[in-house]
C-alpha cells in the first residue's frame, strides 16, 4: 500500500499542548476506525504552523475522505515515491 505525506496548514499548531494533541489524535483515530482497515496513520510532525502526516492508503481519495470527516485540512497530499536516509549513501 502506498505511503502519502499530507501537509496540513494549521496556524499555531506548534503551540498546542499535550492535551490538545492527544484530543486531536483520538479524533483522527476514531475517524480512521470508521473508514476501515484500508487507511493507516503512521506518524506526524508538528511544526509552528503546519502538521505533516504520513499515512498509508490505497489511494489519495481515502485520505481526502479522512480529512473531510475529521475536519483536519489536507492542503497538499503527495505520494511517497522513494525513501532515503544516510544509509542510502553507503549503498
């Protein structure tokens, strides 16, 4: 199943406290559960004004469905074509 990076414009995201992040995570997981087993949230990175999420899904539409149902924006969705890290330089 392909991985996707979702860019969410969320001004002030970096100021969210642990309770806010927990609540948002619980809400997202609830929506994912309702959408079924074909979508998986891998992890997210919270920056000052954006949240970058990595999801697995069969297609972009299921990610858009999650965004619509959860109320979290999906301003940009990009399919991951390859993954590299420092060990890539060694190969």
